């Protein structure tokens, strides 16, 4: 009877061990997927932050241009130059981002 009880206990332990091994394997796979997702989300946040910073800079420059009131009537020329500068800065930022 002791041997039968030992066999039953051993069989139960083997089943529990297999369940734990499978659960561990599943959790490792889930962790791997979550790490990949986390990396992708961090990259997306970084891109959004860079875009937001660019938009803030453009807004600041636009406010500066709008606040200027040259007396000689060359507002359109000034705006054109500032727009050219903005485009050039955007090109530089894009180049540095590569």
C-alpha cells in the first residue's frame, strides 16, 4: 500500500511539474512579446516627441514672424526668408535623424 501511495503521489507531482513547465514556457514567450512591443512603443513615442518639438519650434517662429511689423512694408519678404530658414532647418533635422 505504501508503494501504491508513493506512485500516486509521484504521478501527481509529475503532472504538477509539467503544468508548471508549460506555464513557465508560456510566460517566457509572453515576456518576449511584451519586450518587443515595449521597444516598438518607445520608438514610436520618441518619433512623436521629435515631431512635437518640431511643431513647437515652427509655432514659435511663426509667432515671431507674426509679431514683427516692419515699417517699410517688407513683411512678405521677411516671411519668405523665415519660411526658407524653417525649410532648411527641417532638412538639417531630417538629415541628422538618419
